[in-house]
C-alpha cells in the first residue's frame, strides 16, 4: 500500500517535469555538438584548436566562416581559389534532421551541407571529409561540423548588408581611370 501511494505521488511529478527535461536534454546535446564542431573547424589561431582532431577548415574558410582564399593548382597553374563564406550557407542550402544518420536518410532527404562536407566539391580545393566520400571523419563528426556551421549563421539582412558593402568596395577599387583628352 505504501508503495502504491509513493508511486501515485511520484509519477505525476515526473510527468510534469518530463517536457522540461526533454528540452534541456536536447539543448545540452546541441550545445555539445556545436562545441565539437568548433574544434573540428578550428585552425591553430583559434582557441578551440586541438592538434589531434581539428580539420583546420578555418585555414580556407576563415575564422567564424567568413570566407577566404585557398592556394591550389589547376591544370598546372597555381591559383588562389576564392573560398565561400560558411556563415551564409544556411541561406543557400537546406539540411534535414535525418541527415545525421545514414540509416534514417530517405531518397528525398535534403542534406546539402552534410553531402558537401562528406563528398567534397570536385574541381575545387574542397576535399571529402566523410568516410563514405573517402575522408577520415564519421557521420557524427560531419553532423557536429554542420551544427557548428548552423550556429555561426548571420541573418539575411546582415548578409545583404555585407554583400552591398563588398560591392561598393569592389566598385571603388576597380573603377577605371579615364584618360583626359588634351
């Protein structure tokens, strides 16, 4: 009888706490995935850098994913490849939650970011990082990188303002000088 009374009191209290517990648990796992992704993304100039596990994505994509330049060779010619910013990738690509697991993926699952990281981008300096693409990282590491990339996204308004500033800067530095006729 005592057990039934304890059970009758404890079970409703547990049920009341359950939604909060689930949200806290999801937040905990997301926060840790972002932290692991930051370590994978970091280069030696980053405080998150760990020599044994960092992929040094920041060497090409810049700190906080703002873009950069990657030296590469194309047809025997050395070039500086303009590397895209990653802090706007969620504005251009989609990522379903089922991308985290190869077994849950369906043919119509949109996994743009995961696929680019996993398989690389042929014809560019972006090499494959996922095991199935020929790289060294498993699905969890790829998912952590995607979580980190999603955590550094800027708003569409910030992206438009940055592009407008870049366009104005490009126009001012490449404006042709006109020769005066005498």
